[in-house]
């Protein structure tokens, strides 16, 4: 009888191990499938990152030549970009809008900058710079034409 008991225990243990092996094989298949999916996701992510990096480089502001002079373009405001990247004149405009503490019109910014606001031609360069700062994300243009500093 002892031999039959041992044989039964061995057979029972073998069945347990076979079942455990089957479970482990299923888990291993799931792990391999997920790893394959992650590899595909990583390839797609890298392609998209390269494409976006290429687009950013293409869209990145650079110095251009205008009438034989190098003119800096206003860079787009992105995370981690400080206003120190702006040319000094644009930095002064941002400071003037910030100093106002509320949305301001072009004339008020000109007055803060010390421009002769009585002469229309003196404000025209400013009228070109304010919308550019708004388009690039440095300022916010209100529907009524006033400007305010865009929060981080």
C-alpha cells in the first residue's frame, strides 16, 4: 500500500506542477505580448518625437536679413523659455504691459515707454510688435484690442 500512496502523491504533485507550468506559460506569453506592444509604442513615439523636433527646428526663430541688417525674430513662448530670449525692445514692451497691471491699449504702452504718443507715426512700430508678441504667446490680446501679460 505504501507504494501506491507514493505513486498517488507523485501523480498529484506532477498534476499540480503541470497546472503551474501551464499558468506560467500563459503569463510568459502575456509578458512577451506586452513587451512587443511596448516596443511598437516606443518606435512610434521616437518617430513622432523626431518629426516634432524637426518641425520645431524648422519653425524656430532665427536671425534674418532685412535691408542688409540681421533682425531677430520673436521666438514662440514654450515651457522653460524665459523672456530673456527676446530682444531688449520686446522685453521693455513686456515690462510696460506687466507694469500696467491690467489690460492696456497700445497708446498706454507707448506712454509707459516714453514714446511721443501725440504723433501717430511714433506708435506704428509698437502697433506691429504687440500683435507679434501676442501671436507668439508672450501677450494675450483681448477682443477689444487691449493687451495683457500671458500667465505661465
